[in-house]
C-alpha cells in the first residue's frame, strides 16, 4: 500500500501488522514519508515507544473519533 492508498496524515491512528515477536497493534502517526511513517505505538508490548514502521506493515487507518 502507499500513502495515497491509505490517506495517512499526522495524528491518525493506524493498525500495524504483527512482525517478529510483536503482535498486531495500534500506532499514532507523527510524520509520513515515502516508504514509512514515524510515531508512537499505542498498544502492545511496544506501547509508548517511538517507531518507524514501513508502509507495508500498515493494515488499516482507523476512523477518527
């Protein structure tokens, strides 16, 4: 998927696919780049940690509330 496919913006919440020993989790996007996003994991064992997941790991953008 690409940024255009996902409509990614700063502040949106996305679902990140499971990888290695890390389960699927939610993530708040801070910045969007051509191949990845930056931000903070909200759930799971990495909650509160900064990360830079590849766009290919984003399963969906959650609706804002």
